């Protein structure tokens, strides 16, 4: 079954992107992601809810947050240039799980200190 894609809820305020404070952008985006995850977890508690998927597009990334695995529901994250991945609706739960597992394995590999 294909993914259902939603827009992010307006109840979660978007980052301001103040051009004078570029160094604060990452923190504001992380705060936005944390707030959205909290909203989604209040709606439904389950596997992978709140995990972020990133797809390279042009000069950035299209980003989506998992809202549900069954049925597969993703929320588009309107961050940065708000890129969208044109084939995101074709994803299935197995592909999403593989992407999440791969991302976690890479994070673990590169976070180890020598």
C-alpha cells in the first residue's frame, strides 16, 4: 500500500529563519521537529513515529516525518527550501523501515569515537 502524505499541522509554529542569526537555524529546526514529534505521539503511539526521512533533492533535502507505519502516513516537513520528493507517495512500510534502519546504522558507525 502506498504512503499517505500530510501537510504539517499549523499548530506547530515554523522556524523564523532570521537572516541575522543563521547559526540559530539548526536549533530552530530541531525544536520544530521535536514539537511535531510530540504532537504525532499524542495522536498515536507506535513504531517509528517521529522518525525523519530525508531524500536528496536539488541543493537540499525533502524531509518527511513518520506519523504511522500502518497505514503508512508521512508528514511533509516544510523546512529550508521546502523540497518535496516526487515519489514519496510510492513508498511502502518496508522501504521506510529499511531507510530508518540504514540511517541509524550510519549514525552509530560515525558517532563512535576512536
